[in-house]
C-alpha cells in the first residue's frame, strides 16, 4: 500500500510513522507513506494556499489551485483508489471503513485547515470524506494519523500475531472481552478461574459471553444484529 498525505504541516504528522507498529510496517516495506507540503504549490512569493471566503465571514479557505496541482502531480505518477478528505463533516470513521480501506493499493489523504477547502475541491477530486469524531481538530493531520494507524495495522504482516487484529474490539461488532496476565493473584485480586483452567472451548465461550455483556452495557447501539 502507498499513502500520500497532502498537508500544510508535514512535521505534525511525521512522528507516528517513526515509531511503533507504523514504523515497522514502513521498515518492512508493507506500506509507503509520503508527506507532501502543499506550500510547494502555493501562489505568489508568499506561497499562499488560503484566502478569504466569498460572501464574507470569519476564517480562511484553502484555495483550489495548489490542491489541484498537487493532486495532478500525484495522479500523473500512479492511479489512486481513493482521494480522502479529512473533515469534521465527513462520515465518522469506524472499523468497517478501516477494514475496507486496508485492502486498497494507493490512497491520497488531504488534510484540511482553517475553514476547510474550497467546495470545488470536494466536488471534483475527493472520493471519500472522513471524520474521526464529533469534535473539531485544528487541522486534518491528527485525523489522518489516526486513520493511517487504523488501516495499516490491519494489513497482513504488520501485526506479527495476525489473529490479534481479528480479536480486537469492533472486529465482529462486539467490544473485546477483559484480558489478564501474570500474576494470577495480585494482593488478593485474582484472575477468573476459567482462564486458568486450560479448557479452551470453555474459555472461548466465556470470552464471547463477556464480549457480549460488555457491549450490552457500554455500547448497546452495536448490538442491532444480535
Ligand atoms: N479536521 C478537523 N476536525 C476533524 C475531525 N473531527 N475529523 C477529521 N478531520 C478533522
């Protein structure tokens, strides 16, 4: 997979790819992530990328021309499956969307700033608009980092124990069951007996029940199919 991120703040989004699982995925050659500074296509001697909005009102709007040029440059080099725009008024990211995007080949992610991008960018180039939640960030970069993390960890070979991604919360529309590790007794607080029993079918059943109970109490909205 290749991800091209268009941003006015490349330094803001570099660090997640220089640590942990994302770095491993990059080092293994499973994913390539490239940052593109939109100011490269900024206008005039100030490298301007935003301007006042037509009709008046507070806040700047990102202009179509630098974005058009950047996307045209990328598209001249390869085909893209999606051009994703990070925006609070997009569709809220969920595990199903992450699964779907994790099997794509090439993605462009456009990070918005200020009041967002000129609507014509969205109409002409963007194929998916994604929000990471009902709150407003100061730019799309942190949202793009969240999206990339959610996608990349699902690509086969990125997480060493592949079943580990399959048993995450949400992967089967249920939250994950509680987990425990050593010691079995810590100052009198103990691990459920069943997990120490070695009876794998009984443990699986217990985990399913726990996942269901946890989902029912915390996120009943996820249980419509059960
Ligand atoms: N940009 C600003 N807020 C955002 C959000 N909640 N999700 C994605 N991109 C954003």
